[in-house]
């Protein structure tokens, strides 16, 4: 029986982990400050915010393997991952726009009509 040689090195693990460093650095302040903003500005209790965070993580734990399997099976002229990255970017941009217009909606109830018609999810 032949032993399997471990080809992984510490440098390789460091390079793989370094990719995630800017993502974590950007997400950490959001995770720290967003619950307080939801509580103060939108009147949500911290328990509700925590429950919503938990629900999001549970949904994420189900959707991640599903999207991963679908992206593994994707065949396009752009590759397997690029269509999923582009689609996720569009959804992220639309969600970000909706979130940034939300406080204005409390002050001016009709402001949703001011949004571009290309963002139907915000209406």
C-alpha cells in the first residue's frame, strides 16, 4: 500500500486564507454596528435582529450547497462560475439600493415611485 503524500504547504494555506481577509475586514464592522442601527432607527428589538440573523444563517447553510452544486453543473461560454458571480452581483446591487432608500421611505411614503423602473424589487 502506497502512502498518500501531503502536498499542501503552510504557504498555500496562507494564500487561500488571505483571499478571505478583506471580506472579513469589511463584514466585521457591519456585523458589529448593524444590530444597533436596526434597533435604534427601525425600532426592532435586538432579540428580533438576532433571530433574523440566525434565520439568514440557517437559510445560507441550506442554499450554499445547492448553489454550489448548480454552479458545478453550469456550462456556458463564460465558464462555470462567472454567470453565478454576475447574477449574485446584480442581486447584491439591487438589495443594496433597496436598503439605501429605506430610510427615505419612512419620511416620504411615495418615494418608491422615484426609483428607476429597472429596480422592480424595490417597489
